[in-house]
């Protein structure tokens, strides 16, 4: 075997290994030939890796010095034997302000791709989401949004209506996307406001869920206090663990084979 051929063979083997582990941190991997329903039911073992898009604000993106819940999510799903690729147009964590660019988290040993936007509200992301979903082709979208809207003084009913439009945008990008919709974690400036929004989430999900694009509610607020946040709003390590594990539980609940 020549040195050139041997090097090529090693690269091919490494690519296959990263694919089996869920993409190795990139979102440029092909979506695979399976339907979202097939990949969700097998947790990525049939039809290609399960493509999961974490979508949200700073709670999804995370801040410099923090890993975000995405690390725990990644570890749990891979530990459960799933083949997963976290997807999105962004990577890493925020420098800590709106549109401030990304840096590596303290532990960059997980798939870093996501669609988290520091300081963004639902209505700011809704016009973008169809194109982002069409580009990344997720099988599952994790939606944790509404905190900035609540803290900005918007009514719970208004935020819920905007979340409905966001769901429509996700489906415009990929009609068979499965959606996990969070009851959002409490934020210290207005925990009553986040609670008011959360009371509308079950009805929003049941009214818009379909057989092709089911919506499951993930109660991220249950058992979560503002003390789990390092600044009243953003999850510390314990909060990250709670969020990541709850998302993973919800993904695994859809696994049937």
C-alpha cells in the first residue's frame, strides 16, 4: 500500500467514525435518506444520524465560561446509544452580548452547532427560521424561547401567538420536523411572567401538533428555580444539567426501536 493510499484510507475511516458518533461537531454532514419519523423512532440508528437543532435565545447559546445545556444533551444521547448530529448555522457560545460573536466553551468535547441567539425575542427569529431549518434539515427542533419577550413586558398571549408563527416557520422549512416545545425556565426579574407564558404552552402544542410534525411539551420549568441560574436568567452548571437531561429524556421518549 502506498503512503498516499494509506493516508486516504485513514481519512475515510476517520470520517466514518465521526459520522457514527453523530457528526463530530459539524453540520455539513448529509441528512441521510431516512424520514424524520424513522430517524426519531430509531434515535438515529436507521436512515442516518438524528439531526437536532437547538433553537432559542441566550439560554440555548450559552455564554463564554459556560458549556450550555447542549453538552449534557449530547453526552446523554450518545451514552444512550443514539447517533446524533446537532445542527445549526452557529457554533460555540456567545461572548456575552447581542451579536457579539462566538468562542469555544470550557469543554468543547461535544457537537457545538446550534441556533441560539443572545438577547433575541420570538418575533425576531420567526422570519429567519424557515430558511435556517431548510438549510440544516433537522429532524427535531428544540424550542426554548420567550424569556426576552417576557422581560420586555410583552403579554403571555402575544408571545404564545408568536410561538405559533415560529412553529409555522419551522414547518415551512421542513414539513416533517418533530418539535419539542419548552415551558421555559424562570427568570429572576419576572418569574411570574414566565409562569404565565408556560400556562399557555400545553394548549399551543396540542392545537398545532400533527401526525407528520408532532409537538411534545418539555416542562423545563418543573423543579427549576432561579437559584439554578448564575445571574438569575442563565443556567449555571446545575441548571445546564437539568435542561440537557430533560431535552434528552424527551428525545428518547420518541424512540421506539
